[in-house]
C-alpha cells in the first residue's frame, strides 16, 4: 500500500472512485488496514457499493452497543442484505458453546428458573444477570431496527434471537419483561419499528424472523404493501413464544404471497387451509417448506387443523419439486405418527428431546414413507442419566436405524446422541451407505457393544469398530468424543435456523 500512497501523488489526492475500486479487491480486514492511509481513504471505507450485505453475530452484552451503533449508523441506511444473530453472552458467536439444547448455558437457565419461581412466590428477587441480558437485548434490537427503518434498498432481512431462557420458559420471560419493560414501551417501539421497516420496503424479497422475542405480531405482515407481498420469495416466521392460539400469519394473509418459493413456519400454524392456498394454480410452485414442531406450540394449539394426506398430495401436484424440512422439539411419538403423512416430500428431519424420546416405530415409519426423499436424519436426546440410553432396536428383529440406512438410498447425513447405537449396527450402516453418507456423527457414549464383541480377547472392540466403519465409509472415521463440540446438540435452535436458511436458499 505504501507504493500507492508514497509516490508523487499522495493517497489523499486519489479520486474517491479509484479508492473504492481498490477497496473492492480487498478482503474486509485488508480494507480496514488500507483505510488507515489517510482521512480521505477512511471516508471511502463505507461507500455503499462496498457493503451490499452485512452479517452480524452479536453477543448480548453492553460491550457490543458502541460498535453496533457505529456500524449500523454507517451502513444501515443503504445495505441490501442484513442478517443479524443475537445470542446470550454464554454462547460463543461461532458455535460450539452452551445453548438451548443443553451444555454451558443450562446451569444459568436453572439458576434463572429457580430465581423466577422464587420471585413468583415472593421469596427472592429475579436473577440480575438475566435482567441485564434482557435489557441489553432490547437495546440492541432497537439499535438495529432504528438504523434500517428508512432503508428502501433492503432486499433481505434476517433476524435471529437465540436467547435460551427467553425462548424455553414463556412465563418466566414475561416475568423478566415486566421488570425490564414494565409499561411495555420498548416492546411496542420494537414492534412499531419492525412494521415501519416493512411498510417502507420497496425491494424486499426475503423476510426471516426466528425466535425474536415479541418482535412479530399477528398484524405485522399487514404493513407490507401488496406489490411487495406479491413478489416476496422467502418468508420465515418462527416463534414458539407466541401465547395461546395466536398465529403470526393466517391463510387469508398468505394469499397475498403468490411468489413464495420457500416458507418456514411453526407446524401448528401451517394449516390445511394454508396448504390449499399454496396449492392454488395462481401461486408459483413452492420449493422449500421448513416446519418447527415444538412441544410448547402443540401444548397450546391444536393439531386438528394440520394438513391431511390429500392436502399434501394437492400441494405436491402444484409444487413437484417441493422438499420439506421438519424439526421436532420434545414431541410425543403418538403425535409424530399423526403428523408424518405419507405424501410429505420429507428431505430432512431433526429430533431434539429432553423428556420425550423418539420411538422405533417413528423411525421405522420415516424409513418406509420417505425412502425416496430423505437425506438428513438427526436424533438428539439430552438425557441427564448417561448410564441408560433408550434402545430403538429393543424387541425388534431389525434395528430401525439400519433399516433407515438400507431403505433411504439418498441418506447423506446421520447424527445420533442419547440413543443406544450397537457397534455392529453402526458398521452395517456404514457399509450400506458407504461414501454417499457424507456425515456420520455418533457420540462415543451412545455406542454400545454386545457381549460377544467384548468377550473376544483377540480383538479390541473399539479399534475394530473404528476400522470397520472407516472401511465402510471409504474414509477415516471416529466417534464424537466431546458432545459439547457438536453444535447440533448444544445449539439446536441456532442449528435449525442456520440449516433452514441454507435449505431455503438451495433452490
């Protein structure tokens, strides 16, 4: 850079267009270093052409505020794509830390839960740490929304708020909110800003809002003009915090979104009437549908209005390339057997359990009904007692996971924790799918050996397992030794949201 700046022509004499052109070839860190050449170059650093997209992963802590203020003040008014993830300070922003599915944050959650329960009984104050976290969260959200309220260039807006305690315990969240925002002014301001952004948008094609505490209301989408709603290509509204029978979008509202190619909703909000709207000939074919089945929603809402098999058949007739991604949080097997209709073109399914385990019957049904579509199968069980995992093959001639690998010829990802996987079955899975199984993640504590394997003094069962699975896959393989490094387990909500985004984009 010195050769550019140190000649007869000083750095400050170069035209802004040339400086911006030079910046366009540099990675973001190099741009920052180059901008130190002089004040003129610093002024060119935030030229709109250099910042078409902004992707931020924010810790919910006060230290983020001044940096966020600066960046959003510089870029918020013109950026075309904005993706923001808010995470509690316990979460490492890059993944692998404690999250909603266990791990590092669980102790804090228990502390906050106990404090809230005690406060409800008048015994003790609320957890100061979580009060401060919620207060900071609201301030950061206000900062982001306020900076883009008048941005008419915005084409993609994605907001994700994975704050464990706030998403898992609705009543506790309300207790904390009433202390931090007693008159509800901040929440109302956030909701108004969000609606203002939608109302001012002129180019919005992608709107994604996941687990953002009370930001979206049932009236939010009415702020979108008909021309914008008619041309929207992606919509995701995921929020298990919505109370009672409230839904964020109705079938009548969905009728305006005739150009949707991908959609993500709470399963209880995706009704038979919605399926019929999407199946109508005036709607462009839907390519991706992501559905979150959460025990909180199932508890408060009915499954009676869900699409029947005939509705799925009609939808797939209009959308022949439709693929579905389902994530189920602590759902009873009986409910899953009702939900999994034969005509769903199910490509990915992710089970995450704390109390309710998935049954072998559910896995068997999936392998029989979706053998032509299924590529991703994730089975996570966050059990406290590591000594006795449920055995899917119990009292069965064939192991359901082996049958899944045999029947589902497109299976490319299999991840299991918290269920017993017998070593000989794991070897069979590797041999059946071979190198086509790109990801095979099974935690060490989930693997068990039968007595015959353990009794053979001439063979080390663990070494033999690693060798045989590696041979079957055609590449080196090892069990997952540290569950805390498996983000699908430690951060299930974040994992689902991230995968939903890439799934929706992969049309």
